[in-house]
């Protein structure tokens, strides 16, 4: 059906229903979003507070230990120790916890603001839609008046048209002098005069009806234009209120809060990340030795001669009596220690290979065997350290003594 052939009442009713349904859907969608934001802020406030308090409690439980309280960052060293990095990490995490608690307060404030906005919006919405229905009823009444005037105009114009045709027919008969046995010229003239008078009367009524119809149509169009261009936008603005300002405030504040937390905590954690990547055992041991000077002290024992003994060094044995005894014992002991040294080296190498196989999973012996191998390896290393060439001779002398 073409738009021009639709009935005005049907067109206006369809348009009004569409306006009402679309505005209701828009209002419901915005209200749902408002409730979602309020609920999010409320729950986020609880989560941030619980997280911040739990993180703060966790960090304080470690920072409260006396070994962490005594840790101080040294300005003399370039690299931080693992203890200093750990303490700094706990302090930075504690600051992050404080930031989360502050963010919780901000989300709680937004939640309360949105709650009042939702309550006000419900009251305004009810009154505004009542006003919209009233305006639509007025517009529907104006359409009915226009349709009524259109119907009267149509009837009056039809009657005037019929009268006009009849008057023209009578005038044509007079002009042609179409008289017959039943109609004389005088009768034709009387009929023409009567139809002319009736024609004028119908023309007047038709003109009046047409004017009324045009007036009603003009008023309806003006009313409809005002309804579409003024009433609907104003009501939509009233329905919205400051909801979009609240949307902007909530989203801007939420994003700004997260950005502030990231910016304020990024620097400390970035520095700690770089310091953590440099942790190694060598630096840790050097720092430990510097902090414990006892490891730097050389501990050596000196020969303490017995009272009356004037000899403080080694003496060669030249007598034949001693050359066969003490000298031989000295040589035998040296050979014995050398054999032990070679034997221990071989056993240590075998134990290292076996332990390497155990760790790689190539063989899976009982745990007791692994423990035994580690013990034997430890004992072998200890004896090998004593049997090194640079301390072998001193060890032999201690045995001879």
C-alpha cells in the first residue's frame, strides 16, 4: 500500500506506537546499563578493599620479621642484595594495597551516586511517559478533527459537483432551446434558475467545508511538526536527565583510577624487575663476605716449640740408623698418600658420573643409594682437598709428628 493511500488515523497510531516503544526500549536499556555500572562499582569496591587489606596484611606479616626490619639498603653497593630486593618488593606491594583501598573508596562513592540517579530516573520516567501519552492523545484528537472535516468537505464537494453538472445541463438545454411537449421554454428557465440558486448554495457550503478542512490540515501539520521536532526531543532529554554525564563520570573515573595505580606502581616494580634479573650467587657471596669480615681473615697456626727445643724447621736425617727407619717411613708415607690421592680422584670421578646419571633419569636406583653416593662424594672431596699437592707435604709432616 502506498503511503498516500493509508488512513491518517492508522498512520498516526503506528507512528505514535513506534515512538513510545522505541523510547521505552531506550529507557530500559539505559536503566539496565546504569544498574550494571552501579552493581559493578559496588562489587568492585568490596573486592578492591578485601584484596587491598589481604595484601597489606600479607606484606606486613613478612615485614614484621626482625630479619627484614634490620635490612637496610646500602648506598655503597651498586647491586641490591636479594634481601633488599625482597623487602623493597614487599614495600611496593604494600603501597599497591593502599592504592587498591583508595580505589575501593572511589568505587563506593560512585555506587552511591548511581543509586540516587536510578531512583530519580524512575520517578521522572513515569511522569514523562504520562505526559507523552497525553500529547499523543491530543495529536490523535487533532487527526480525528481533520478526518472529520475532510469527510464533510468530501460530501459537500460531491454535492456541489453534482449540482454544478445539473445546472450546466439545464443551461445547455436553454441555449439549444430543447423544448418538447412536456417542457416549455419557461419551464426550462425556471429549472435553470432553481438549479443556479442551488448550485450557488452548494458552492458556498463546499467552499466553507474546504476552508475548514485546509485549516484543520494546516493545524494538524503544525501540531505534528511541533510534536516531532520539539515535544519528542524535549521529552527524550527529560528522560535522559544527567545519566550520560554520570556514565562519563563513572567510566572516566574508573579508567583514571586504574591508570593512576599503574603509573604510581610501575616505576618501583620496574626497578625491582631489573634488579631481580641481576641476582646471582657470585654477587651474593661477595656481598656476604663483605658484610662478614671474618671470612677475609687469614687463619694460620704457627709451630710452637717445646721448651728448650731450639730447632724450628725441618732437619734431614743423615745417620745410618735413622736412614733406614725414619727416612724409609717418610718415603713409604709419601707413596701411600700418593696412592690414596690417585684412588680418591678415580672414585670421585666415578661418583660424579653416577650422580649425573641419577639426576638425568637414565638410571633410577633406590633413594638410599643416591644418599650414599652423595655422602661418599662429600667424603672424597674432603680427603682430596687435604691431599692436594700444595698441602700434601704439610699433611705428611703432621702425620709424622
